[in-house]
């Protein structure tokens, strides 16, 4: 799943205690110079907050079923919080077992009374806030020929927030 929103990253530490590199140009997959200590902790410099855009990508391995199925692999809400009367752009993608997207249909649904979707299908839709509150938006990937949605990986969900104008 891909979500884009402001965030503060305090530290990322792997189970082995090594800090994970974060765009430092080090292709070795290890920690930035001086970031990891031998005791598995982080230096003060590496533990400093970093602000930016958070992108989360789902590990959507397509499971074996009796028929080909589609998996939802990304969902982006930009922004995920707006005032009533404004829209949030939602974008998603799905893949078939051959890692292709041209034969995958995405359908959208919303739970909650804070707003409504401009369309129920497509890779990009708009959610318009009509009232204060939150809404849960789900995108589901399915094979275009009426085929299946993969169990456990066929849908992604995000929560949107609508605030007073």
C-alpha cells in the first residue's frame, strides 16, 4: 500500500539492531556512517527527527487460487485531511499474477458519512468532504474478465479526515 502524508521518523532499527539506510546514497543496504552503534542503538545524529512524505508499499504476493486473481498493491491519498467542501485525490494500482495492470479493474467504496466518491471505478478518484468526521475508503482489485480478487491482498483501505471549514 502506498500512503503519502507528512510524518516524523524518529528511527528505524532492524531486528539485528542495525539502523536502516534512508536515502543516504549507500547502496550496501546498511546504516549511514556512524548511525549504528555496536550495541544496536542509534547515534544522536541518526535518531534526530526527519520530516517528509511517508510512502508505504504493500508486499502483495499474489496467492495461488483456482483462477487468476488480482491484488491491490498501492493506495495513495493526497492529502488525507481537508476541510468540508474540498476534495482528496485517491490513486491506486493493482496487479495480476503476471505483474500486469492492464487487465485489472479497481473498484472503490466508502464507509462513513463524512463525504462521497466521485466515481466507483478507476485508478484515480476524488473523495469530496461533505461533513466533519472520518471516512474509510477501500479499493479492491479484480480481474477485468470477471475474475477473482486475491484473498488477503485484493483490497487496501485508508481513513480520510474532513475538518470544519
